[in-house]
């Protein structure tokens, strides 16, 4: 690589994307007179690679996994416009397209500037028409490249960035009305049409993560049943390649395992039971045990399920079964006497009970996750929770794992 503006005599890195938020270094080279040479015994796996000068200064290019020897020359003042490749038709395709997109973007910016300065409605319509034509030109160029180079990795990358085309004619319902939900459902059902899950090179690009994140953020209704249904659909698409399936599963489960939205705990339980434990051939015994243990603890506590049988103790160490008190509603508040948030919330909880217990018969259990009787008693006295049902696990027997899990949410 000959790059004008590279940091002279410093070591720089060759890396590839892994998802959209991180990159993995695979080699280093010292810059000498603007030149750096990366070489290895094994061919590079296909994907989007970059030469990294610093965490905020890097320049990417494509490796298709078959072009084992190629060179790059460029100027860092304008990498995309000046970069030239020898021995890499893949990058010639991609960067010709990138240069075209830059030109069209500049045209669009000029037109939008005109539009902001025009007040005449007729002239505004003309400029909007020009913008629509420009958009069609870009789409036409993208489609042309994809059709011309159907087997190239660059074409797959260009295609992966395309959204589904929306139908212009909407179907009608049996009563003759236009189906107003059709467009969003069509867009959602075809959102992944242009992403090739069967190509393992895509895992070394930012495009899988970008599209999966967009899908669950913008198109999935955030309740557990809907998320589970859509997660299974996406994972079914990803199953064509084990490495990509594993990565997509990680993206979704990582998003929902520790999410701060109440009621979505069942998503992780479902993914662990039906994907990691059923299909996770890559898990070693220790990893599999971790998932089994997490499911064992979390599954009984999933939102919407009946709370598991739990017997705790009052101040006289008398057993009290959770749920045994009468009341139209039963509230369980788990807290630690040392927790600052818990101390702040305690007066509000007492006030809530005092107000609502006048309207409806309710039972409110204040359950300490700590096993220190002195701290527990002090908390009750300090925050005047005596009117509530104060309990703790005085005998430290079977409830420790439950409390550990509660504390992971309350910490």
C-alpha cells in the first residue's frame, strides 16, 4: 500500500470489520516512505478490511477472498477519489460506485439548498422532480452494477444496502377499503431480501449488524411475543450459514438479555432454550452450563407467569408463603438495605401503599435480598415500612439463587 499522508515510521494495522461496531486487527506493518506491506501465509478471508492509522482514522476496502495479491495507492486528503487498485477488480467496482455516489450526493445537496431558498410552489415542484429523478438514477446505477457483476462481492455489498422497493398499488380489503397496513408489512417482510445470509464474508462487514439493529429498533413491536416471533424468523434466514446464524443469535440475545425494559425477559429465555441449547454446537460444556443455569433461574420469573412458590420469614422467623395474603393485587418489592436507589424509593413505596390500600385491598411484600438481620431491621425502622409485609430469607436455604438473579436487575 502506498498512501500519501500515512504516519511515517509508525506501525499501522490491517483489520477487518466484525459487525458494525468493532474491528479485529490481523496484521501490522511499519510505514516507510508512505509504503506499508501486509503479507501472510494464508489468504485473507473475504470481507470489508481497513488500514488503521488510529481509532478515528482508517480507510476501508473490500477483500473477496480470491484476490490474494493486490496493491493500493491513495492520498489521505481524499481517499475515495484518489484511491487506485492494481490486481483487484472488486475494489475498482466498489470505488467507482462510491465516487459516483459522492457526485450524486453533491448534486442532491445543491438541489436541497435551492429548495430551501425557493418560495414559488411551481419552482419547488420542479426541484422536487429533479430530486426524484436523481434518486431514480442512483437506483438505476445500483441495479445496473448488481446485474453486470452478479457474482462479485462488491455487488453483494451494494445490494445489502438497498431497502425493499415499496409497491405503488395497494391491495383492498374485502369491504373495498385500501389496506392501510399493507405497506409496512410488505417492507418488514422483505427487509432482508437483499442481504445474503449464505455468504460468510458478510460477517466481516458492518451490514448484518446494521440491518438487524434497524429491524428490531424500527420494525418490531417491543413486546416479548412479537420480538420472539420476529427473532425466530430472522434466525431461520440466518441458519443457511452456521457462523452467520451464531453471530445474528448473539446480536439479538445480547440486545435483550440485559435490556432495561420491563417485560422482555422472556425473549432471552426463549433464545437460550430454542437456539443456544438446541442448536449451539459451538458451545463448550462450561458455556452450555451457563445457559442452562440462566434458563433455570429466569424461566420461572418470566413476566406473565405465575410467581413461583416462595416461603420467607418475618421478624419472628415465622414462615410466610408469598401470595398467602388476601388482596386484589399483590406487589413484591425486592431490595437491598445497602442500595441507595432502594433507600430513595422506600418512602414512595410506603406512600403508594397508604394511598391505594384505601381504595382496594392490596398486599405489598417488602423482601430483603440481604441476609443480615441487623441491616434488615434497621431499614424497616429508618424508612417506616412496618405497615408492609416485611420478609427475608432467615434460614438461607433455597432462595439464594432467586435473590442473586433479582439483585442483577436491582444493582
